[in-house]
């Protein structure tokens, strides 16, 4: 009898894997500071908790299509309700966009490095990931190289703005070059709320029907465990997402939490201010030790420690073992293996990270 694995689609077990094993470690060791997952360390407000507690009383009922929540999100962006597709976190948007636009043999174009869930979910459609390294000089998108990689097989393009893990914004003029190609383009704006000086690219979505935006309430809104994201797109694209999503993909609890925080923008403002304060502290401490932190436009900071001769994994191990803070390893970029990434935690965790930087990089 044949092995069951022989019945799998050939790309299922060969696609890049997006692992959440680090979450197991974090939950098993609450004494470790969780500074590795781009989470928001500030818990939901009492208003959010109360809204979720109240709606669970109706947990025996199926949700509706959530017109009220979609209207609130539409008003947030100055669009119509028909421009909003609700997702079970932006992860579901990532999965759906691959299945909407990609088939085996097609090419998905993005940068290297990028948020690893994109090439993972693309690989599960049997398509080819074409990842173009960032410019070595400044780790900005290599726009010329990406444009040169476009061919008849390119069916979907990704631009994360600001990029993950570098935190760098792409120039508008360069972004428009990708829009002009006429190829479906996802502009992922998951971290834009931390830098409100840069507006969401609603104008590009409205001008180019093949352009759509991905947003989430996991970051600045602090609802990562609640799971709610959304796409902003032309109605035809929204309809495709809604057909691809499972029915009732948004729970009543997620809806209630989202509505409560959208009705209280001051909560988000406070969380952003907390994040940006500690980012300023981290920058000063890291630079004082001769390291190079990249501009933190989200709730994460890429740090270049290559000049110290220390490797990414040994830095991360030392932070966990010496000061019980979990920060993130970064795969080598242009052959250099001395990068790491850090996200602000609660105050006590942030202080432990600062102590680690002062001690570990003192030599």
C-alpha cells in the first residue's frame, strides 16, 4: 500500500514552512520577555474586555456579515463598506490572495528578506517564489532588480510598507512603478499605524483596480490573539476575498473587540506613544554601544550587530539566557549573520533588554 504522503500535492511538504514554535516557548516560560514576535505588550482596555464579555452571551449564534464593523473600518479610511473584506487576521488575507491569484508554475515576486508567511503560503499553491535581495547599501527595496524580474509568469507582487524586518518605507515614486505594471499588487500596511505621518495608499487602490491593501488589528491595536485583519480593495477584489474566506471567519468576540477599540482611538494613540518612546530609548542604548539600529517605523527594530563579530543566534541565546528576554534571530542578509530584531515589551522587560545591551556589548 502506498504511503499517504504520496497522495499529497507535491508542493505541500516542500513549501517554505512558517513556524510558530517560538510561541510554545513563550507560553511555557512566562518569565521570558516576549520581545520577538512584533506583539503589542499593552493588554486590551477594560472597554474591549467588557465588549467581548458581553457578546459571548450570544456565542450560541452564528455571526452576520458584520456591516457595522465594515462601515467603521471604511470610515477610518474614507472608503465605502464594499471596499472592506474582513479576515481572520492578516494571515488569512495572505493565504487567500495566494489562492485567488496563483496557480502551479506562476511566480510570486517579493523581497528577501520579507515576512516569511508570504513565501510560505505562496509555496502551498505550487507557485514559484521569486525573492529579490534588498539593496546591500541601505537594505531598501531593490526596485530596479525587482522590475527586471517581472515576466509573463509574474502573477502577484508584494510590497510591505514599512518593510518587515527592516522598517523602511518605499518611496512613492518607486511604489507607483509597481502599480503601473498592471499586475495584482498587495501593499501590506500592517505597521502603518505606528507612523501615522505616512497615509495608507488608498489613492493607489482607487486609481489602480489591481492594487489592494492589507491591514491588521494585531499590531498598534494590540489584538493579535483576537485575530482580525482586513483588506481594502476595489469591490470586485473584495468579492473574490469573501468567496475565498470561509463563511463566519470572524467570530462575534473578534467583532466586538474591534468595534470597541475603533470607538476609542485614544487607546491606540496611547499604545503607539508607549511603543515609540521605548523605540527611542532602544536606539540611544544600541547606538551608544556602536550598533546600528534601523529606523523603527513599526513596533520592531532591525539591529545590525555585524561590527561586533557576534552571530544572530548567539546574540538571541545570550539575551534569553542572561536576561530572560526573547528577541528574534534574522537570517543572513547579503552573507552577514549579525542582525537581530527586537520589539518593545512591558516596562520591566524593556529594562532587562537595556541591561542586556549594556552588558553584552560592553566589550
